[in-house]
């Protein structure tokens, strides 16, 4: 049996109310809200967050390949996926590559993974949808990351499939609908009805071929997710499905927005999370063609592996007190230049230094003294307890929760979004480190609050993106909070 082993979506903390755009620009931006990546997030960091959840749900599954899909890559010539590979602490034998820059990349990577003979393939997606003030991508877009781990069930390793792949099909035709030149912020599009008609025809063609390939009848379907940059393109199919009693799930347009390359896997994750064992579900993704995938949900979906450790897309939509000012959004996206702190901007990072400390910088791996068990953050050769030299073992700390021991708010240090909140954090089981806090307002930081680590973009200098780890408050019932409570009980 081959299919989805685990799936996870990542929604950034912040939300922009569309009425805030209307109030500033005058023209209607619609209703609802959109998700907004923080100033220190990008397509890679959000994909890494989703990937950590997907892999954390099934620790025994070891992917042999990683594919990364986005329309907003950090680099055009350097492979972006290798950064995610390092942050997820995957072995050097695991290939990591980018799956193209178009919107169809995720569907192609998913199809390739489902037809692969590899035991497990990790598909990561992430996107930051932006554009000029008042643009369609600003109003209707959203930022997110998503990940699916695809592979075969294995009793020996304890890996189970939560959604069995039944079959699918694709339809392709060249036509000019939406386009953006490299380096441009604005996405352009042809006349709406032209794209809607083409996508409608391709969706119908792929749908019928997919049903035949999966050996299904329409009345056997339970839930469907329809994804594409033209919402009305699938109207005819949605009407047909509704008449047949098939549920078309919410597209997240009013609560998140269209998240570009992240949207197909984000919707697939949400689809699985809303389904019950035995139900037959389908994903139809429209982007420069149409791709349809049919799955049967297994009885494994009710466990933690079905919701990536308990953090569902619906849970993340319930985040409170996360409304962002429109002016702050414009500043984060570089649309509204603002005066930075009167401090020198950071110099570019050293490639040689980063490579020497690869596990620490990207994987957040400290060191632990064999004799005393003392944790060292950053890793050290000499133990501060007993003085043992070179008697350490790696100590992965990215998934370990911490509490804030003390903190300071710094309005002078350089930051793309001042002020900076620095906190001294005590990790569960030992280890202390001063780190920068993110996804929190300074007034909301308290001593003793629970935080978890998150992979972020510190700065960019000489067109080199400098990544490292920050801490953010644990909200809801996340894995980090549960881990900390268990450690304290022990």
C-alpha cells in the first residue's frame, strides 16, 4: 500500500484583515483575512516548519528524497532545498532538489512521489504571496507552508499510510493565464474568462480520466478539495459534485487566501484532517493544466500521524490576537520604506564559518557531555562540568521546549522590524541560551512563558540569506508544551 504517511500545514501567526486594506486604499479588498508571513519568514522557513511537523509525526520514517516547491525562492541559481535538508537534519545520502518555480510544481512532485519506488519521499512547499499595494495577490493571496511524506506502509519499521493512493490523472495544455518575470513583484494575468474556460475544460478532462484510473464512480466519493488561482474555473465541477452529494471543502479563501505553491498540499492536509477512516477523498489542482489524485483514508488517520502531532490547519486558524496593521505589512514586504534603527546593517554571513558549524546553524544541534550529561548551547569541545575534552555527543534541540528565564526589549539593535526581544531560555532537560523571540508583541512577553524553536531568516546581506533559529511562544496544545509538561513531571 502506497500513499500519504503524514501531512502537515503551517500557517504563520499573523493575519491581515482585508478591510484594513480597504480603509487605506479606498477600493474594496473584499471580506475576511489573509495569512501573513512575518518579516523573518520566507517560503523556506515555512516549508521547514511544516516538514518538522510531518516528520515528527512518524519518527521511524526516513525519507530518501526531498523535493521543495515554491514560486518565491530565496535563490535562483543555488538549490533552496538543501537549506531545508540541513534544517531537518536529513542524512547526506538523501537527495534534496527544487521542483521548479511554477504553480504546478507541487502537483508534479506529489505525482512523482506517489509513483516512486523510494520507501519515503518528503515533498515540501512554501510561498509568500505579495505584490503592489491593492494588487490581486495582496488582497486574495496568503502565505503558508505544507508538507506531505509519501511512501509505502512497512510493518517492520512501524510506518503506516493514513491515505492510500487509489489513482489519478493529468491534463496539460499551453495557454497564457498568469505570469511573472523573474525578479518582478507584480503578477500579471490575461482576461479572467479566458483562463476560467481553459481550466474548466482541463479539470473536466483530468477528473474523468482520474476516476477511470482509480476505478471509482462519482457516488463513491466523500470529500473533494479544489485548488487553483481561478476559483470560478471549477464552478461547474463543484456544482456537479454537490448534486451528487460529494462535499467540496472550504478553499480557505476567506480565512487564509490563495497560498500559491503551498495551497495544493495545504488543502490536501486539511482534507485528510477533516475525513474519517474509509472515506474516499480527492484533490484537484489546477495550474498550467489539471492534476487529480484520489485517496482512501485509512484507520490510521485518527492517530497523531493524521494531524502531524495534533497541530491541524483548523487549530492554527483559531490563533487569537494576531491581527497585523496594514502599515506593518507594507513595511515587511518592502512596499513602504521606513526608517531603520540608526545602527549599521549586518555584514554578510561567512560561508566557511556556516559550513563548519552546519549542524548548529541549520539543525540547532548542541553537544552533551557523556560523563556529566551537561548540555552545551552552542556546542563545545570542553565541558563546563568536569572539564572533559572532546567527550561529547550530539544533542538535537530544535524540538525541545523551553521557558523564558528573563528578557529585554532592545530598540537600538538593528532589525527589519524593531524592537528586538531577546530572552534567556531554559530548555527542558537542561541547557540555557539567549535567543531572539519572534511572533510576539513585546508587551505580551512574560517570564516563565513556554517557547519553542523555529527556523527563521535573520537578515540578508550581499544577496546572501542568513538563517538561524529563534524562539516563539507555544500556543494551544502543541507538541512543545506537552513535552515540557512531561519533562517537569518526570
